[in-house]
């Protein structure tokens, strides 16, 4: 049962509001607006992470293992990718991927087979067992995460989705520009 007094207190502000108030007291000249958005995104991630990890654990997976089989499953038939395609999609190192692949192969969720095009290359293939498990785990994860969105009505969800998409795209663009070689240098 929800404590009405606690609910009223939260309505006055959340954890990030309290942090910003403390910083305003200590450093009144500093604009803490980035905390209002990015701080909340970080806090949100930290709040939901344990239940997401628990959902995957119910299926005998950690989050990284699910990321691999989920990536293979959403790639569509024949559910196979090169290791490079996988680690690029997952934004992890090749060494990090190798460790996950070993565990998933031992569990019978993936196979590594030689590429028919190039005998030196390997393809990572999602087994039928892996396909079924990836789908079940993803469905459970989406049900779990959907429960967190109850505080927002559909219009609020759509607005937030659009704003987050715009923010992420802007950050990705900024980072890509920073990674480009300086065209002014000779």
C-alpha cells in the first residue's frame, strides 16, 4: 500500500530536485539544468536496472548475454551475424563479445560456424533454443518495463519518446563530429 504522506512529499520534488537544491545552496552561481535531464536519465537507469537484470536472470541470462541473443533474434532469419556485426551493434569490445559467446555456446543458445563465403570467417548463429529463449525473455522484459510507464498517459509517453529521441540524436551527432578527423589540418 502506498503511503499518502510519502506520495505528497515526492510530488513536491524528486531526488534530483533535492540534489539541485543542495548544489544551488552551495554553488549558487552554477546552472544545474543538465542534472534536471541527464541526472534524471541516469537515476532512471539505475532505478530500473535491478528489475531488468532480475527478469533476464529468471531465464538464466545476464543482461549482456541477452543482448547477444536478442541482437541475433531481431536480425531476422537466418539469425546469424559475424562477430564484428555483433560487437559493433552491441558497442562492446571483441574480447567482451568472445567471453559472452563462449558462455552462450556452452548453454546451447548459439553456434559458431565457418562462413560458407570465407572459410577463415566465423558466423554466430542463434539456435532454435536460443530463438525461443530470446523471445520469451524479451516479452517478459517488455512487460516488466511497461509497468514502469504507468505514471505517464499515452500522450505524455509519446512526447517523452520524441524528446528523448531528439536529445539522443543530437548527442550522437555531436560525438560523431568529435570523432571525425579535422578537415582543416593539412
